[in-house]
C-alpha cells in the first residue's frame, strides 16, 4: 500500500472507478497507449499541443489497462500537482496513484549508506540519483511536461532513469512521457531512447549523452523496423510516431485553432534606444545567439553582468507594454503578460495598474511568480473569474488561463468568456518557453493570439529571431510543420529588417 510517510507527505489517491468522457481526438490516443502496453512496448510518448487534454488522455489510456497496471507514479511540476490530483479524484481511475514534483523524487529512494531524510534536499537528490534504490516499484511512470528530462545528465533525469530501469531485474514500469514541446534537438530525445529502440527493433543505446547517443541515432538505418529516410530529426519522428510507441498531432489535425502571433514594435527615445541596444549588444557578445538552448531564471547565466544589463534595460519597455495592455483591456480582452525578471514583473504590474486606473478601468492586476507558491492558485482563480483583467507572471507552465475554463475553483464555477491575449513583455524567453507561455491562454479549443513587443532596430530583434528558429525546430520534431513554417516566416521578417513593418504589428 502506498502510504503518506513513505512517499509524498500526503495521502495517495485511490478513487472509485468512474466514466471518463473524452473528446473525439483523445479516444484513439488513449487506445494507442493501452495498445502499446499490450504489445509489450516499454512505453508511449504522448505529444500533443498545449491545452489539448493530455492529462485526460493519459488517465483514459492507463485506466484501460488497469488489470495489469495497478500502481502509477506521475512526475509533474509543483504547480500542476493539484490539477493532476483533482483530475484523478474527479474521474476516479481505478489504480493507486502517487503525484509528485521532480524536486521531491528523492523521497522515493533508499540509500545503503545514508539516511536521505536527514540530509538537505539537494544532497539527498544527488545521492539518490547516483546510487539510490527505489522504495516502490511502480507499474507505470508518467512524466508530465517531459521536456524536463531533455538534459540526461541532470539530477531529475537520472532519478527518473533509476525509477524506470530497476537494477534488481524487476520488470521496468511502462513509461509515458507527455508534452507539447518534448524536444528541440535530437540529443534531447535520449529519455525516449527505449521507445525509439523498440520501434527500430534494436538494443537501447549504451550511452545516452554526447557523441555516444548521437552515433546511436545515426546508426538507425534501414533494416528491421528502422526508419527509411535520412536525417536524425526525420528518423526520430518516423520511429516514435509511426510504430506504436508514440503519437503526435498538430492543432489543425485535432481541430484546434492555429496559434496566431503578431510582432508589435516599440519606439523608444533616442537616448533610451541607445541604452537598450547597448545592453542587448553586450548580452549577445557574452552569450551568443544560442538557437537551441534556453536561459532560465536560477541558472548560472543569471549572475552574468550582461544579463543584469538586459534586465535593467527591460524596464525601459515597461510604460510601452502597459499602454499596449491597457488598449487590449479597453477593447474587451483579458491579458496575460509573461515576463522574465522579477523586477520587470513588479514594474509591469504597477505600471499596468496605473494605466488602467487612468482610463477608468478596473486596476487589479494578478501577479503570479515562483516566490509565493501559496498565492499562485488564488490569483489564477481571480483572473479566471474576471476579478483581475490582467495577470503578470514569470510562470509559463502548469497554469490555465483559457476563456470559459470549466470548474475553475473546484466548486463548478466557469471562467469568464472574455477573449484572451498573451503579451510578451520580454523576449528573453527562447526555445520551448514561448510555446509553453502561449499555451497558458490558448487551451481547450480557445483561440488566444500572442503579441511579441520588440524595440525596433535593436539587437533584441536578432535574439527573438533566434528564438523563433529554435521554436521552429521544436515544432518540426513534433511533426508540426505548418507552425514551424509560420515561426520561420517571423524569424525571416526579423532577420531581414523588421523596422520596415508597420508599427501596429506584423502577424503570421
């Protein structure tokens, strides 16, 4: 029995079975998860656009094989834990479930030489990743937002690997990675290597990092069930999505609205323009235009002088962003504003409230950051119920902001139907982060355009272009060529001199 003291500090979920009601496009994907298990596959990669209901699809797929799969572990980001627990409780899948965030995975391990519970969490995680022994062997392991495993050397990746590859000869659990943005490069697919190997009819790679893994992918040539085309991206796509170990679909294929994006140009004074462009030039000299990597708050990059310079310069945009947001609110929209830096979040919230107040509009602005996790859900609910018409946040995953969301507060209340727009205040958000941020408002069939606010004729344009190139690569790997082409068009626009576009916006 899975008990509170053993695992997460909370009682595990054991609801009574009930009926899951799926959308038409979810049913075949749930059936494919069950079919993969019945066929002896090591797992199933569920790749689907943000907001398309991956949680319910996974629940239905595993419920269909509940006679063989009795215990399920869900690894998800802390902010998504309550949503997963609500979904499992509400829809009553007939298994024993544990839902845990990656930072607490070490609690699932024992260690021969150390009492992990007596150590700081960071030290306990490192020891568990290096030589821990799983305390419970699960029948299935689900990793939500599986892009968190894209770096195989990370502690969380090694912890999940230990859970899914037991050292005592036990049967490995059925592995279900789920994400809208699982990979940006072929190298990042290594956490799905067992699925790829099964599809190709070959042994999994001995190495899952560096040149060893790259060479293994390169060797996936025709023969057996291996892919028949050239290029690592195409081979990975072929094997994952056409041989019963994964599923991917574009928004169009699911009947969901295409993500609309617009570039809006900001005009600064000559003095501010010089300062802003100088900060970006310094940043690019220090870090380069890294098309396939992302900076994230909390990483070592955060301490660089170049990044601090961009942080200060970002405040120059704040009054312009505030006016743009107020225009949208005045037009009947509710607006989500993802921003990078905490100082920028605070400044934006203050300036937006001031601009709204000056126009006689409701001036309550919800602020959601990682600094106060206990306020995250109440503030999200306040936005969804229209008590705040604007939300400024540096959280780009595990939040729902779509119009008409059902059961916003767990009491059956429905969100407002006011159209949503996402306004990107900072463009220092490359790679998959932008797609995740866009997906906070464009969910569950609701359309929500994204506005990228960029200072005209600055190095910021080059950075955003590189971010769009990276996003295009991500979309190619999930077989979303139409969106990849749209992102490439925006990147070309920026690279070719976006200053020639109209000031009201260039859209794709």
